[in-house]
């Protein structure tokens, strides 16, 4: 049997190469995304500033490199021409008096200081500097125009350049200003380019900040609205941002109307059902006492309790306004209530306990958790602490706990755990559901874990 791969497009070498390239690019893109900023403001600035910096860098490199090379080569060629002319005049007329006239003329007209030295060997070649454009230009022109042994020094004296050329019976020494052979004013262009880039970047930062600010205010208004806090928001900014703000306001009005309709409906339902239950209670109160009557009364009370739980779960607490409360005082109330029911309770707090929440809703959230701990434990520990922008409240007990695999199930409405612990064993199964809904309405959450008391720990986290 042949093991060769079938000749299909997925096995084509070119296709495999494309797939490998795509996979490699995706890995690179994911890794690069981990280092890029996550905020819209930073990303927008990066989109504006990065191309500007790359463009300026490319212009600076290519333009300045060509500019330096062209100007430096031309200046070096002119200086070498002057040196070659001086050498030619010296070789034509070796009279010292005549050469002094040549020296004066060259110094006055070209700034080139020419001197004839006795014949001697040239010094050892100096190491080239890292940026050797001037050395390359002078070397090329000296070889092209004079073609004699030479020695140059471009770094010994920063403001001057020295050239020595060996003749048959003497050495010509020429010293000139560095500006005569090298373009040294290019830094002005770089300074202007950097200054203008900084000005443009500053304008871009200010512009982007003004464009991002309305988006941030819209996000803050949406967060405050979700947490039931008062907020002052007016749509402004770009047309798209204003449109999003207007859509947010329209959504807020629709949600408000929906909540009002639901509240009115629930109030009507609760009034009708409570009226019927009240009639049951009055009828039972007029009957003679009997074991059967006592059982019916318990059923009616249980029905009323379940009705209140259902209505509380359906109604929620979103209509309540948030205000600062002392969590320590709230925990003291819960402790007193637990101790009245015979449960030893202790409290520990750390940090500032004054936070902004919906008072009644948050008290109901913690009361449900404490009531759950009372039902299944003998000892209760309440603790609260501030960590950064969050408040954590832990309710610990020494009960049987809940298996890890079932800890999320107990937050679903009407779920009861028969084999473990059930927060509403004889009730509706809504205690933890209501508590989590309240915590999430504040922008937080509730998680269950293992308590230091070997029972269950219910941890409430809300932003402050």
C-alpha cells in the first residue's frame, strides 16, 4: 500500500505554505495584541502618532542621509580641488617666496591653511569614527583627484580637519575648518522636525481627549444607571457619540416605563392575593381550635411567606436610590438578629465602611445570606474589608457546606439541594437568587467557597 499523500489542494506545497504563514501570522498577532494598549484613548493615539513618527523617521533618514552625502561629497571635492591646485602651484614654482603668496591667497580666499613640511613618513592611519561619512568622502576625493599617499584627521580637533599628502621630496599639510568639508547645520532641520512633531502630537492628544471624554461619560452614566445612582449626562461630542447618548436616554426611558408597568402590575397582584389570604385568616380565626385547623393555619402562613418571596424576587430593588451607609452598623444589626435566634456571631471590619449602595436592597442581600447561615450553622462570622475599589463582605458558618459542583446551582431560582444544604429547605429556593441579583444590580457578585469555620463562606463583592 502506498503511503503517499493524495494529490489534493490541501496537500499542495504552496497551499501548505500559505496555511503555515497564516497560522504564524495569527500567533504573532495574538502575541502582539498582548503588548498593545487596551483602552480606546491609547489605541486612538497610537493610530495617529505611530504613522506620524514612522513618516517623520523615514523622511529624516532618507532625506537627511542623501542630503548629508551629497553636500559632504561636494564640499570635500571642493576642498580637495583647492589642495590639488596648491600642490600643482608648488610643483610648478618651488620658490619659497612665490609659495608664500600662494599660501596667503589660499588662506584668504578659501580658508585653507597650506604648509610644506620636510619629507617624512606619514603618521599611522587613525581609526575611523563610527559615523565615517566625512572620512569616506575625503578618502574618495583624495584618491580620485590627487592619487598620492595621504593621511587625514577628522576627529583630533573637532573644529578642524587636517590633511597630509606625501610628495616626492616633501609633505603638504592642509588644515581647514570642518564646516568647509562637512554639512554641520543639518541638526537645525532635525530640531525643527522634532519640535513640529511634538506640537502635532500635543494637538492630537488634546483632540483625542476631547473626543474620548464623551464616550467615557456615556460609559459612566450607563454604569451609574445600572447601579441605581443619580447621574447628570448630556449627549455631546461627535455625531456618532451624540447618537449613542440619545439612544441611551431612550433606552433609559423605555426601561423606566417597563419598570413602572411591572411595579403597578405586581402591586395589583399582591393586593388581590393578600386580600384572599386575609379572608382565609379571618375565616380560620372564627373556627374552633382543632389539630386540622392548626395545620391549615400553618399552610396559610407558609403560603403568605412564599408569596412575599415570589413578589420580592419578581419586583427586585432597582427603584431604590443609592446612598452612603455604614456597613459596620448594618453588620451589627444582623449580628443582633442572629444572636436573638441563638447563634453565636462575631464581626470583623477593616478599612472605611461607609459605602454608597441601595440600603434596603443591600440589607436584604446580607440578611438572606445570614439567614441561610443561621439555618444550617451554629456559629456565624461576619467580616467586611475594603480592597481597592471594591467592598468585600464574607458570611461564614460552621454548617455542612455545599459541594463545589453544586455551588452555582443554588443561585438558580427555585432550586433546592436535598442531599447537601439548602438555603430555603422549607421555602421557595429564592434566597440566594435574590441576594445575587441584588449584588449584580450593584455591579458586583456573590461567590461561594469554604469557610474558615469548616462550613460555607458566601462572599459579596460590590464596587464602591
